[in-house]
């Protein structure tokens, strides 16, 4: 029985719409090798995880060194420098006064823990999240997820959640255009508070740049307007940087594009270049609102993952990976927009750094080209490029490659995309 047959027989993949029909045997940098020897350029990075490249040598070496000392101990004792050193490093590199970290194993765990902390600090029980958002697949994080397809069949969900329209400029929920809109979507947050909540809101939760929702990047002034409203009502700004953090957008953290300080921020995916780890970080007075017994994670702060994360961040800083992402991203975005001029299937090209969304539509009315997006994904795979597909309507091609990818590889991907679209 080969690997694919064993998967079908023994591994539950019913939750995946379609598994790429390749068996990966190894990966290095931006390349993945299949069992048949075919090499693919990875434009998805394990859903925006291996930002420093597959099997980054420095990250692997740090993890191996830690494994020779200690693999697990849990948080009821102080142990090994890696955990404390990573927390110190995160306090150094995250924006504003964020200082104290709680470590977990995945993004949903970080988001749910941060929700608990926001309630504990504010003594309030409600949240406002964004339409089209995605924050994880636990009950609590699905409750704050504004994506119908991700939520179906999982309810009943938590009460006390209000959803505010996202800053989706290509499909503005208010039928306005930026910048003439004067950031209407941000200013309308006050109406959401007044009409859709009981006034007991602990935090406004947002992916700084939406990933699963289709790479939705708000205008540069958006979060400043949001923060004005939040401050008026004493509501925390809780940012989910699980997918858009760690250099993905051309900044170490995407909120750096907006010059706003979050009160709570969550991280995972790119934090340890593939080792399972997550964190939520907050100002000390917020973090210290936890009391004994309020929270714990058995595998959170695993020493091996923390050592990998510390090496990962050091590599980011030395090699200037966010700056590389900004430079390469600007170039490929330009190439994609040139392609858009002569390709009617491309309705919009958007993003920042190497977090890029290419929205496909069938007509000028912006009818989502969902089937076509699936066909392009398959055709790109045949040409040796692995991409993602997302968005509320499943019509957005997602390019989120390892940040170490070369500009030549990205240009080759644009050429391949042009050929795939032409074939359609």
C-alpha cells in the first residue's frame, strides 16, 4: 500500500476539500521534492509557516542542541534559558509596550487564551470581530470567526460576539471607494458598538491583514480610526498576527504598517519556522490579570520549539527577511498588476510583502471565479508551483511563499500563472 492509499485508509482528511496529489519526501528553502523526484516551488509555505525557509539550518541546529539537553518540563518550574530568552526577545521586537508572553502550541490556542485574558483584565464579556475573519477551529475561536464556510456545523457558538464589516475595499460592504470613503468602515465601528452589543465589550479582534478571508489589507489610516473609537469606549485592541506576522507583510509584524500599538497580540505559524509554537503577548498590567488556575498549556513553551523560535528571529534580524519580503513583494506585485491589465479573469491584486492575493472574477460585476481558481491551482501544480486558494468565495489565489524565495522564482511563477490563465 503506497502513502496516498494509506492516507485514504487511515488518516482522516475528510476536513480537507482537496489534498494536493503529491507525496512530499523533503524540502529545502523554497523548494519541495515529491516522491517521484519532481521539484516544486513552494508559494504557500505550509500556510505561511516556514517563513525562513524549509529546514533552515540555523533553526534546525538550535532545536537539535536543545533536544540534547531537555525536551519537555512544563510551566510549573523554571527551566532552560530558551523559554525566558524567547519571551525577552518577543518583548524587544513586538510593537509598543507589549511585554509578557504566554506560550501555547497553535494559533487557535493563542487566540482563545488571549480572549480569556481580555475578559479577565476588563471584567467584560463581549467581543467584536470582523466579517470574513478566521481565528481558529476551537469553539471559542470559531465563535469570533466571521466566515460561514469555516463555521458550518459547529454550533451553537458563544454568545456576546458582534461582527463588524471588514475593510474589504475591492468589495466594499458600504458600496464606497477609498479614499473618498473617508474610512467610513472604521468610523462605523461606533454604530456596531451602540447597536450590536450590550456595551460590555472587552476587545475588538482583528487579523491585521486577513489571510483566509482572501488577503484583505485595510487602508493605512484604518487602525488609527479604529483605535479612536476603541479608546472612547475603553475597549482593547486585540490583533491576530498568527498568519500575517513574522516578516510576511514586509514588516516583522503587520501592525507596523499602521503605526498603532495593540493591547494584545497573538502569534504562531512563522514564529518557529515549522516547529509547533504560539504565543500571546500583552502589556504587563493586562498579562498580570491572570490568577493561579486561570490558564495553562501542557506543551506550551516547549523548550525545543522555543530554541527554534529564538534562532528563527535572530536569523530574521540578521538577514533582514522582512526587508527582503518588502522588496521582493513590491516587484512581484508590480508584475502581477501588469498581467492584470491584459487578463480579465484577474479582478484585483493586493497585499503587502509576500502576502499576496489575486482575486479571480468572471465579469465586470465581480462575480467570483471559484471554479476557475481551483483549476488554476491544479494547473500551477502541474507547472511545478504550489499555491493556496482562499477568500469568502474561494476565488482568491494566495501566494505566501518562504521569504527566502528568489525574485527569479517569483517572476517564473508569474509567467506560469499567465500561461494557466491564458489556457482557461
